[in-house]
C-alpha cells in the first residue's frame, strides 16, 4: 500500500484509531500462534488481528476435522495421488510454470488433472527435475466445480466474507482456491487481489512465507517504480537498480506446517515457497474491516490508468468510460460494479435487520447463516462501514462522471435506506 492508500484507509478507521496505530508494523517480526480452538473466539480474532491488520497462524487443531485432511493425505503425510485421481481425475486445472517469468508472474496453461498428477509423480521420481519445468497447480476453483465434496469447512473467523458473498450472488466467480505443488514450487512477490485478506490452510506439506507489512513494498521498488519478481534475488542489493532496498525492514518469516492456517493481512505483500509436496486451501476475502482499503486501492488503480492514457483525454469523448473499462480488465472490477458489490452486501444485511433470520436459510451456507453465527451487531457494524465507503464513492468525481441511471436503487436512495436501517436497529 502506498502512502496515499495508507492515508486514505486510515481515515476510515478513526473509530479504531487506538488499535490501528500499530497496524502496519510488527515489532521484531513476531507472529502469534493460536493453539487452542476452544479458547479463541471470533471477537478475539476481530479485535487482535482483523482490525489492527496483523498476521497470525492457527494450529492444526483448527483443521483436524476437515475431510481433505483425512482422505487427501497418505499415512506418512504425503498427497494421496490415487484418492485425488479417483475424485477429480477428469477435471481440467490451471497450472503455472514456476521456472518461467512472464510479466512479473508465471505463465499458466490448462491441463487435465490426471496429466498433472502423472507429471508430479514423475517429477518426484526424477529427483524433482523435469524438462517441463516446475509446474504448480494454482487458483483451482475446486469448491465451485465439486460443490458436494467434503473438503473443508470455513472457520468462523473467516465467515464475514463479502467477496465470495457477492460473487456467489451474481454467479460469476469466486475467490476460493486449491493449490497443489511439488517441493520447490513457489509464488512470486505480490499482494492479493483488491488488497484483500487471505487465509491459507495446508492440507499436507510445509510452506515458507516471506511477508512485508503494508507500505514496506515502497522500499522494494526498482528505479522505475516496479516491484521485484523475486524479493530474494541478489539484484535487490544493487543500489543503482533498487535505490531504497537498504531502507526496508527484513521480511516477517513464517514456516507453516501441515494442518496450520496462515492469516495474511490486507495489503501485505508476500512470497511463498513449498518446502515439501504440498496441498493448500486458500481464500481471499474482504469485509467491513478492510473494505476501505479495497476502495482506496481501486482509486489508485484508476489514477494509474488515467496517467497512462492522459494524452487521449481531449480527443476521446468517452475517456472516463474507457479508463473504467481498462481498470476492470486489469483488476476485475470497475466503480459501477463496486457500487453493486456494496449494494448486495448492504441489502443482505438490511433484509436480515428488517425481517429477521429465516431458520431454514440460517442452517445453510448462506450470508444469513454467516450473520446468524456472527450476530446482529456484526450486521450493524457491516452497514456502518458500508455507509462510510458508499458516501465516499458517491462523492467521488470519477464516479459522478459515469452514467449512473442504470444503478438501482440510486446511491442516494441506498444510503438513505442504510442509515435508516442502522438507526432502527440501534433503537
């Protein structure tokens, strides 16, 4: 997160000012380890990690009842290739080549799952070498493709998940992923989509994480303002190429064991290595605690697009619309969809506050079920945070230049409804 984003997001967190003062530094690189399920509540997580934006690691006790931990792993802790082939052999999966750099990432291809498992077995047999390179199955939407499989249950700490709530509602996408890769596979330096939170649970294997608190990435940019592909590369020591690297703090390092869950705060850049043959479950998510950071990120992304094509502003009648289209192609969302995102989240909570919880819906995997678990006060908290961001969006000059007649209800009407629902709930 750059200074502008930091300042912008901090303004939205004034009501948590005392906690957020330490949100972007971690003295001594310490990361808390949460051991016991029964003594750690959602309120603890909300207060100590979500609001201050601090990482933590949950012990394997939090995942020991997952179906994937029982059936995807052999007796000696390795991936159970035969079981995985039986369940998912006909699937087609996204696979990245870790040995090739392409636009600061790794190129991907779609492969039959059974072909990837065949490759993985041969890769191990050949001493973790292959003429095809080191291939890593990444960003597989397994939950969407196989919804009835007993794979895992989202821990209560991560239930307030606006990203997946919205994309489930519009039935377009989701941010729930499975990763599988051999020892030596890795993910280059990055921050997560929309500067979201993420959680990552190892089904088997071990990972090494290098984490940089939000803002530290500014010191890691090269002289052209570009972030490194590999934050461990010797080239970063060259001051003529990376003039501010010597000012950066050392990364926070985590070695994640089988069964453990790592919580990655919003806007923290990171690089990840598989130290063994590893399978993990990963979610990205946004909620009331970091939606302001998402909004600030989108403003920065639009400003970057506007700088890139500013020379076309005068001759192009729909320049502002074109900027939105380019931003959406790069980030996956534009300002009007961000409005619809806030609307879906708000209307779900308004409905519950006004009509109560439906017993049948509360028993299923629905927004109602999550709100039922977290409580009605959490719904009010969500609405308060939505009001702040929606107020800022409605006043934004780039948003006001768009054709907003297609938005229903109008931003003004939605804001009025939000505020009335909050006032009624607090009576």
